[in-house]
C-alpha cells in the first residue's frame, strides 16, 4: 500500500511525478503529496487529502510554482494516523531532508521517544516521521546521504521502501527497500524510482528491480546499487513488455468494467503455450515441476481475499481431480500460528500482486521452519516478491489489473489452478488421457463461454436496480459455488458497501436463516450438478421467509419459478471446471452495476488499496 515515485531529470519533474502518482493510486488514495528541490535549493512541498487530482489542483494554485529537476511524491493508504494533510507524505525534517515511505516501521514509538528527547518536533501521527528525523540525525556524522541511510535502515524494524532527497545533497536521490517493492526506471529524460513500473511507463520501459535490503544512490548520470551488506552490486536492467494501452481506459467508463470484459482474452493468454488441444504441458510449471509434483503428498494453499476464494475452488479440484489432500487458509492467520506442515507438502501461494505482505511473510516463515517442502506461486506479476521467494512459478497472464476489485485476476487464477490440478493428477496417475482431454476442452471453451455470458449484461443491469435501497444481501452456493458465492459477496461489499455474506446453502438452517427478511435479497447459484436438488430445497426454505431471490442457473438446472424469485439462465452444460469460472461473471457484473446505481467510486472504493503490502 502507498505508492511512491521520484527521480532526477533534465526538465521540471513535477508533471512526471503527478502523472506517475495517478497511476499508483491503486495502491492508496487517502492523501497525496510532492516535494521538489527548487533551483534555489529549497524543498518545496504540496500535500492534499484524497486523490491525486486534489494535489494537482492545490499545486496549480500554489505560488511560487513547485518546480525543479529533483523530487519525490507519494500517494497514501493510511496505517498510522488518519488521512489528513499533516499525515500526508513527503515528510520533511528541518527543511533539509525529505522522505517518502511505503511500509510500516514497527519500532517507531521507541524511536519517536528517543528523537523527542533529542529535540525533534513531530508534526504527524505517522510512523514515517521517525525515518526523516533518523536520517537528519545520521547526516551529522555521515559522509553522504547514502551512508546516512545505510546506517539508519539498520535501526528500523518492519518494512520500507524509501525515496529520500536532501537540500544538502542536490542532484542525489537515495532509495532503500526491505519488504516493500521498489524499482528504478532508466530513461533518456533521467533516472526515476517508483513502487511499480506502471508509474513510469510513459517515460521508460527499462527497469532495475531492487532486491531485499538494497540501497541505491541515483544521480542524473549514474545509478549505484548496494546489497544488504552495503557492498556495491550490479543488478540487471530489464525491458518491460507492459504496454501503455494496457493501462489506459480506452472506451470503458471504469477499469473494473474494462477488466471484466477483458476476461476472455485474459484466459486465452493464461492458457497459451500451456495446453495443446488435449493435454496440459507439465513444462509450463518449470523444469523441476514434474519431480516436485510427483513427490508431493499434501498441498497447503495460502492467500488473501479474492485469491483466497480462488484457492477455495482449487481445494475441491485438487482433491477431486488429483486426489491430493489439500488445505487452505487465509495468510494473515496462517503466518501467526504454528501449523503442522507435513514433509513433502507443496505450499501454494496465490496472489495478483505478488506483494501482499501477509502471503509473503507466511511463505517466508514456513520456508524458514520447514526444509522438506516445495513452493509454488500463482501470481500475476512476474517481477514480484512472491515470484522471487518461490521455487515454481505459474504466471497468470491477466495483464495489469488497475481496479481495486479483482476480476480478471480471479478467473485467470482459476484457469491456472485447473491446469495445476490436472498436472498434479497426471504425475500421480489419477488423471487419464480421456479426463485430461475433457478438462482441456473445457478450458479451451472458456473464452467463448465468458463472452456469451457478458452478452447478458443488460438483464443484469435490470436486476441491479432492485438493490438501490438495500443494505444487506446474502449469497448462497454449494460445493465450489460456495467459494463463488463468497467471491460474489466480497465484490458486492467492497464496491457498493452493501453488507454481503455468503453461506454454504445447506448451512443456512443452522443459523443464518434468521437474517432473511423481505429487505435482504438472496442471490443463489444453481449449476446443474449432483447438489442441485439439495439446493432447490434450500431455495424453498428461503422462499418461505418472504425474501427477494435471484438465482443464476445453468439452463439445464430448471429451477422452478417461484414468487419473488428471478431466475436467470447463464448458459448450459457447465461442468466442474467451467461452472465456477462462468458463474462469477454475472456476480461481477451485478456488483459493478449496483455500485454504479449507488454512486460509489467503483475503481477506488473507500478505505481500500489494491496491493496490501502492510499487515
Ligand atoms: C478483492 C481484492 C483483494 C485481494 C487481496 C489479495 O477484490 O482485490 O481481496 O484479492 O488483497 O491480493 P493479492 O491477490 O494481490 O495477493
């Protein structure tokens, strides 16, 4: 969370910082700020609460203008201290040092007490302010800004990526990273830093991905990088294949809408080169995958949010198709307990960003404690912390996902997990050629099925109207559809702020049915599977309580029409692989259109951030 950008260039850097910040807003949008070193060597700062556009307006009004060739900027997702101008970054100490920070300094209270005793005044409630004071203090006895930063980062507990400038060192921007992402962008305009390549795509495609513990001293003509032991080191320059138009809205109104409609192509891209017309290629998972999968005896999945919901579906598939005992847990819980991890476990992390702190830390701590396990990540970002920490990598080729609410990353994760279930099943001789061919055929049909489902948008817009005055909603499903119900409920709550809960339909009578009344719509998913009759009985139970019901069914499910019930047929003959991936589509569209009716900020819902790089 929080996005940082900075750099040193030949021209005025302010417009570059502002345009980059806008692209980083997915990381947080509680406040934004910028500090630029002016030509008369003064740090000039502007900060504003809310989105970057507020900062831009405030800068336009500011006189003298904020301009210069060296600067840093930040968009914040509040952790310590409310969203306010005082708490907005960059922070400044004694008008000489300025810092932007992404992460959390866990020992900030102790450092704050020490610094207060030394006479430093605090103007914010943030943990970050101790960083700027520490650097100011260290500069008194250090020969350079870099040396001061290398000294102080050793006193920090927690996570950070930092961009630092000082009026005493004009022409230098110094960075450090540990636990939060940071990249360096190299362009003919100058050298830049950012939390993510997307911030700099307008000016460069050439990036250096800093590693854990790295620091770097950057000038207009040089980039000098040091590893965690402060030894100078070379890091490769990579050329990004991200295209600018991948992150532009085009004709769509919102990124969420664009990303929902990109799903047929995203699935095609994810499957490309990983399947033939009837087989799943084991090589897709990396050189050692076959040996690792063959030796795997248990699977543990860890993930958060939407990625966790994808993992829930995978648990069914891995046990059903590959006959592999599979557990799944949210990473934020898993990392803080002492789970029993059996030898020959394959630990799977699932993540869009590859930077989710809970998932990353859970992976690191299990790797430290258990030697006889292997790790695989299913991730959308090739150059991420999770891919670096994992032995096997399966990238979901969803393309950049900008909207805070995940959509195409979920369906591409599911497609990847279906490939994995077949691959592991093959290694354990649980999947024969016929079954494999049939699952591959289902996967190949997905883009067409999704496209057809998206064509039903106008009916979903009609359904969305009935949510205008609703405050609660209940989602029901059985088997993998319970996971889909959970994902549907997560989408609705995060972008329309309607309190939504999902239950396994059979569990309703054990308590949640007490919630049902005429003002609480119930959304049920009815695939034509072995649990259909059970689900129909559950729907009768709901109907008797007078609720408004919406049922998304397979045409072959033939859910009998009832009073206050709208049944929408999605398509027909969906199977165990296609059904979860197809049934989430109407739920994504429903949340999107309910959010439009409610008038919320669809792509940037309140209190959220796209990439949760703090605990
Ligand atoms: C919901 C959503 C979040 C993320 C979660 C994990 O729409 O986007 O629940 O799924 O924060 O993020 P990743 O997948 O990046 O690890």
